[in-house]
C-alpha cells in the first residue's frame, strides 16, 4: 500500500483539529458548568432536560396560583370572621331585648344599632376583592351585588341566584334579575397536577384544585324559622333563609317595641354554626394549598437533581479530560512536526 506525503500531512492536520475541538468543548463545559450546551452534545439528554425544565416551570406556576388562592381565601376568611363578630353582637342584643326589664323605648333605641349591624353584614356578604369580583356569588363573580333587595318583599334581601320576580313589577323599583350562574360552581384555581382533567361542581376530593369563591346562599343560610314568625312583615311570600333577613326581622320587632321571639335567636345560632363550619373549610383549603406546595417543592427537588445529573459538568472529570486533551494536542503537534520531515527528498538529501 502506498502512502503519500500529502496523506501524512492531511492526517496530522485532522488529528490536531480534533484535539483542538475537544479542548474547546471541554473549556466551554467548564466555563458554563454544563455538560450539554447544544443538542448535538447529547440529543437524548437534551430532550430529557427540556422536559424536566418544563415540568419544574409548571410546578412554579402552581406555586404562584397557590399564593393567589391563599390571598383570596384570606379575604374570604376575614369577611366571614367580621360577619361572625357582627352576628354575635346582634345575638347579644337579642338576648338583652328579650328581657322584660327593657321597655318599648329601649328596644326602639337598640334598633338603630341593629340597623348598623345590618349594613356592616350586608357589606361583608357583598365583599369584593381588588379585582372587582364578588367572593360570595358563586361563579357569577362580576355581579353588582351578591345579595340584592327582594323584589317580592321590600326591605328584605335575596341571593342573586334565588331572586324571584314580583308578580306585579310596578309595586317595586327595578332590581337585579335572577342570576342562575350564581347557583352553579365557583371559581377554582389549579394548584397541582391533575390526574383526570375533570372539573367537578366542588373541589372535594380533588387536591389539584382549590375553590376561592363560594355560594353566598349556602354560606349565610339559616334554618329559616323567621319566615314562620314574621308573617306580619312579609306580604308577598316567604323571604330567603339568610342571616341578613333574620336581622331585618329582628330590627322590625325592635322598632315596633316588641321583644324578639326565640326563633330569631335560633336563626342567629344556626347562622353562627354554619359560618364557623365554612370558616373551618376555608382553613382546610388553605392547608391543602400548603400541602400541594410542599409536595411540589419535594418533587421539583428530585427533578432538579435529575437535571443536574444530565446537564451539569463534573468539574473534576472535566479538568482531568482537559489536561489529557492538552497533552494529546501537544503530542499530535510534535508528531506532525516529525512527519513533515519524513520526505523522500529530505532522505535523499
């Protein structure tokens, strides 16, 4: 087999270039700290790295969603806590005004404070967050009010999802129409990976979602006993069974100088019990957000370790490889210099 001088020369140059490329690649790995800097470095690893980064980015977004959900739940919890305080004060007044030591004038004077409590409670029941959304209007977060004046019974209030039209609209001023959507579902926030991508009417048993609004009719409901004792004040049918109407009934009794019946206090008790239950459920939702966050961070840590294994450079190994590659380049250069002198003309000379 014949080997030409040009072939020797070409092979020497190619060997030097290959060693230089290896050195440049290793130096890049050392400077960036990454073993894989381009798809060509390790196509399979690059695909896995991109998938891992996408999953970790999703976990970060779920964490942000959880922070938003917690902020909304804090608002809802605050509104409910204020409502409980208002109802408790009204209950204290109801017990006091049931005592025969208080006369008609005393009760009429107390009705003014009850009126203030009604306004405060109504504000809480129509609580609006910073985005202008109602917390207690079910899925209809953009309604003007969750609880509006009852068109059938002026002075009383109805939930927007249960508003019934007055048979004779001329009797009352215009009010919000019935909003069916307020009775269905609520706003949910995704806080974790879902196994079925199916949204149920509530978030019970689904740890991947958390509810951040509620159906006000259920939150502020009572046993409804006031409608049975308040016939004198209800002209066109029973009122909604909500605590706001209980307080309106209570105020009406006081304005008439009468002691409130036991049913009024019982309605307040049932409302306080229900609100306490809702408050506990909100605490459960907040705990679920924390659990999802902790689980997501643990999962992300495992993914990060896997990514580091695939992507990051072993510094010790890289330095060793660089030293070997530099030695190999030096040897290739020396060999190339010697090969250049291996010419027939040099031999004959």
